C-alpha cells in the first residue's frame, strides 16, 4: 500500500500501475482505476456543533445556578434575636 500525501480533498484521481523486475523489464499497465478523495469538512457543520455546545453549556450553567439558589434559600442559617 502506498500513500500519496499531496492529494487534494474532493478531487477525482485515476491511477494505473505497472511493475518491472530485473527478470522481466517489460510490463503491462493495469486497468485505470478512478476514485474521489473524501470531500473537505463542511464549515457549516463546525459552526452548528459549536453553537449547540454553547447552548448546552448555557443551559447547564443556568440550571446549576437555579439549583444553588434554591439550596441556599432552603438552608438559611437561623438568626438569634435577643
């Protein structure tokens, strides 16, 4: 298996292979095979994921604040009046 590092994402490439040896210097090329590289990641999906994480974090923050406020109200220290 050979990896070609300079391929562009979302582009169709076609490859044909031949092998030569010292015993047989002439070789026949294989059939040409064409395939697309994987498409580049969408920027919209990255922003959508970031927005959802932000909304989730805000909801968690607000719920924790409300729970802490309820807890503090419920357990107020008793004050002594003389």
